[in-house]
C-alpha cells in the first residue's frame, strides 16, 4: 500500500511539474526597423558566442525588404550584454534580460548615422538608454587625434570617466521599475 501511495505521489508530482509553465522563464523579444541596411540578415550574439565563438548562442535576424525583423526567444535566462552585428551594422552593448521587449529603430547608411539615429524603446529601454547615449555622445566628443600612445591613453582615460559619469547620471536619476536596473548599473560601473 505504501509503495502504491508513493508511486501515486510521484506520478502526480511529475504530472504537475510537467504541465506548469515555468514561473521565471519569460521570453526576450527584439523588433527592429533598420533603414538603409544592405545586409539581408543580422546576427544576435549572446555572451557565450562572443567569448567562445559558439554558433548555438547566436540567432539570425532575417530582414525583410523594409529592414524589419522580429525575434522572440527563450535563450535569455539572465541579464546580459549582447551585440547585433552584420557586415555593415554593429549595435554594441545591447542590454537584454528575460521579459524585455525591445524595439530598435536606426538608419544603417553608415556607422555615424547608425549611432546618431539609434533609438531603443519598450520594456528594458531605460537601461539601454545608457548604451545609446554613450555611442552617440562619445562620437561627438571624440574628435581629437590619437597618434601617440600617450594621446591614446589620455582618450581611454577620458572615455572611462565619461562612461562612469554617464552611468551615474542615467541609472541613479531614474525611477526604478525594471528588476534588472541595478544589475546593469553595477555592470556599467565595473566595466569602466
């Protein structure tokens, strides 16, 4: 009798576990309209793909004739930094997490236009404002020559200070509704 009850308990528990939706597993969605893009597809590179160049941690984003793509994936299990790249497009330091639903709008006629026109909206856009701001504002500030090692080191030091100031201004002066807000703030500060 005890064996029968134990077996019944196991079957019920397994059945319940298999039919329940995972509570913490939320999809990550990215939609975009990349105008003037001559590439037919872009790739979303996740951290393992960048570190180890593993194909299973990339997703292909096929562009339609209007430069639009849409991807929903369950591969994102924790907050991380990703890249959307192709031969002619580089959207660096995209901050992604489970439950984020991002929309990216950009003009890809050249790198300068891409950085100037890139906009991220949707769930998770608040954290991504930091990277969008860094790309566009630094491009405006960084107009000097970098011919010598000392000049390059000076630019890198200024860039690090700029990123640190921007992280504090952007992350610490906002209402916090995003559960990953402080994770990305600490990541931004530690990356400097």
